[in-house]
C-alpha cells in the first residue's frame, strides 16, 4: 500500500491548516467547564461514539459494540508499523507541510513528527472499533448509483453527512476529530463488510495536511506542489496517472501489524486509528480516565436505557500484549439523571427527595420548504406542534459540576448539552432535569419531525439547538434566532418553575402550588397546612379577542399576627418562545377590601402583594392581555399556569 497526494491547484491557492482544524480548535473550548478539563477528549468522545452509533444495524436488537483502544507502540513494533504505512513517503510530506510553523497545525506537526519519527520513543494510536454496524460499504466515488456511500462519506468526502433520519450529526464534521487529534493529521481505517455470503476487509488511509511543496520520489510526479490531503491504499494507473483506492487484499499478518485486524465472528463494522494521538502533555492513564469520564457524561442515556443502543469498552494495549479492558457503565454521578429519564414523572411537586415532576411544552414548528429551480418555495411539510417533556428530579446526591442542571436529549443516545436550572432560595436538595424532545419522547410521526427540526438546529458539533443555518434555509420563518433561543429559554424556565416552589417550600414548609388550566377551566388546588393557599375558581372567555379575566382566592394560614406577603405569578404555556408573543398580566383588582390595607405592584407578569394582618383572605380579579398577532387557532390551544407563593 502507498501514499498518493492531491496535486496543488493550478491557481496556486494554499491552506495553512488541515481541513477540520480551525473549527475543531475553537469548538474544543466550548466543551470545557462543568468539570471538563480536556475539551479535546470530550469532543473526541462525543463524535466518534456518535458516528459508530449512527451505523448500528437497524434490524438488530443487539447494541452497537464500540471499543476505544489506547495503544502504545515503540521499538521494533513501531518501526514495522511505520514501514507498512509507507512512512518514507508520508514523512516527506509532513516535513514539507510543517516547514514554516506559522499555524497551530504546523506547530503540532513539528512537535509530533519528531516523536513519531523516533522509534525509541513511545507513540500513541487511539483506535475506535465498532461491531454490529454497517461498515464502510459503497463505491470509491460516492456516485448516485451507489446504494450505499458510507465509504465515500467517511473516507474521501469533507463536510458531507448521511441524509437518513437516524443519524446523530448533520454536517459530516464528526470524523474530523480523528484527524484533529492525530499529531500527524493521519487516520488509518479498516472495515469488515459483507459481499454476498462472504466477508471481506477493506483498508484505507488519509492524511489531512496543509498545502505544501516537496519532491516525494514518486516516478509519476508531475509537480512538486500539493494541495494537502493524501490517501493511502492500493495503487492503480488511469489515463497515464496513478491514484490509490481502498485495498481488499491485505494479509491477516499485515492487518495485525497495522492494528487494523477485525474479528469476523463479531460481525461487520469499522476500525479507525488516530495515528500519533496528541496527549497534550498528559499520560496514557489520564487519557483513559478522561475517556471513561466523558463517555459517562455524554452517553448515560444510551448506556442506561432498557434496550441500550451502545456498549462501550475501553482497552489499554502495549504493542501486541493482551489488552486490559473495562466496560464503561453509568456510575452514581449520573443516577439522578438516569432516574429522571427512565422513571415516571407523576409527582405533584418536588417536596421530597426522589420526587419527579414532568410537564409538557409545545411549540408551533413552521412549515418546511424547498426552493425549486425557478426560485419558488415549495412546502414539503406543514407546520406542526413540536412537543417535548420537561422532567425534574429532586435528589440529595451532589454531582459537583452538574447539580441543578437540565440535560437536553433528542434521542436515547447522547446528551446534546446541559443548561442551568435557576434555583431560588437556599436548599439542601439538588435538582437534575431532562428535556425529552423528538425521539427521546416517542416514535410518533410528530416526534420524528420534531427530532429532525432539533437536529437541523444543531451546529456541526450538535451541542445546542440555536444554530440558524439549516433552519433559516429549510423552514418558513423570519425570526430564526429569537425562535430558537426561545425554545431553549422555555425549557430552562419551565424547569425553574417546577423547582421554584420546591425551593421555597423546603425552607418554609410550603408546598408547590402551581397548576395548569385550560381556558374555561374552573378548578384549583385545595387548601392544606401551609403558610398560605390559593383557589382558582373562575375564568371569563376572551373579551374582544384581546384579554380574559381569572379569579383567585388567597388565604393566610399562619396565625402570627403579622402582615403577610404573597407573589402571584402568571405564565402562558406552549407559546412559540418569541418575545412578541408574550402575554401580559395587565391589571389586578382586590375585591371587597377598602383603603390601603393591601399594597400591590405588577412587574414582569408577577403581582407582589403586602396584605394587612387583619385580612385573613383575598379575592382577586386578574386581567390578562394577549397580542392580536397571535393566530386564533393557536389561542385555542394555549394553556397557562397561575402560581401563588409566599414572599419573605
């Protein structure tokens, strides 16, 4: 097998970084914090496991089995490995590519090349192997005639992804972490695929270097200018030029020496090696510990479900010694999240440890469009209601970095991100939330549509739902940024509302008093042995399509001969998440109380009341306004929450 590099452009354009480097270098910083000290490992873990999970054989009830192997090579083993990867050719290109040392890629190449070139020094290969997966099927070119183009997408293309609904990512960037984390920007691949009743192993390699100039000694060189990328495989000649294609002819002995062997009894799948993995001044032991930590951090949904989609094993290997392996299971740090995800959220409130409260949120997702050749927009999917479930679990377990956070999950595999739950007051309990959106909530057609929308709202590293690119292009919406931010803010706010009364009640022995009512509802929470209670007992129909009124009764249950304070919170549920769609608590009228015995102030849809100690209970009329811009069909679906809590 030999290396063949792409000839440089006749227009003399150049690149100073490898294709993936700049974007991934910046993204590394986004993963640091909340206990993540090595953003590179966190990003690498998320991307390679997601890539493997995407390829799980759908018809199989078994999980995708994924191995992350940290392999140390030195001495004769390293020398033979370098010989088999045509190091004499590859090294010339790396030396040329790192020459000026002007970019981060070039500086890293310089440092790592010297280490990898020295056989007496240990170098690291990080190999990711998956089984019960599809493997690198399809042709070399990725043409439309291919029924599968896995090989072309993974090995040859850049920033292209599958279009299937089962994929985790949507930009084709995930594979880039293998090159980015390689000190010499080089990845080797092998894949066991089925050919009828037979199995065969396909081998290939790729190097993502900056553009450079050198003579590599190849007899067929027409130029010494190289675009950057190089490909490793079987050399063939076409039209008086030579190129390489993937090889199916490598012996088991050679595959073993390249650490690309595949166990045929374990089924189809792919192995990919990040060559000369950059430890960033760490050790093998710390790298393995970080891998385990980040697998649990991001993939506890996939590892803990009743029918897990993945099984992950970490192995430490020295040359050809027998590996030490460990199955990565969810540890106690993530138990509160796991219970929140898997257990029923049917508690009334979060007064007690172990309680889980859940509440649905709903957004009107705009219609999906395409533009035809004439520039005309064609509707391919009507607007629909995207429904998700906000769940919060109260626990005494303290996860130092992830307490009082909510995990966003759109399938049962990976956490997209963690967001803060705002907790009011002092509390010796902690709260762990999960938002189940898309296929994490269910498998209905609407869930699948919502899952597709959320995935389109993710950036290349799918670590939040605020990326406007694909939403702006594919959906009929003008206020994309505020709409997407509104979804995230709605989820966080709902989680905080669920927790809010719990935080108050833990200190003052009050219970959670929020309840959800449909327009026209006439029931409310009962009265209990608390500092106050409230009763919701009437609501008018919409008046002039502009506002409606609701009636409340609040009772003071404390007998301490002091003035008492209450806060009335009004909030519309299931709105679109845009500021112009917020509803307004406009007026509050005190019934049958004269003079200045009650002081009131309305601010941010909340009414603050200071009630004289002589008044045991209050009857209130609330006037709530809604903007005319809201469609009539949406108004009929809206619900709201009224919550009354004591004020200190």
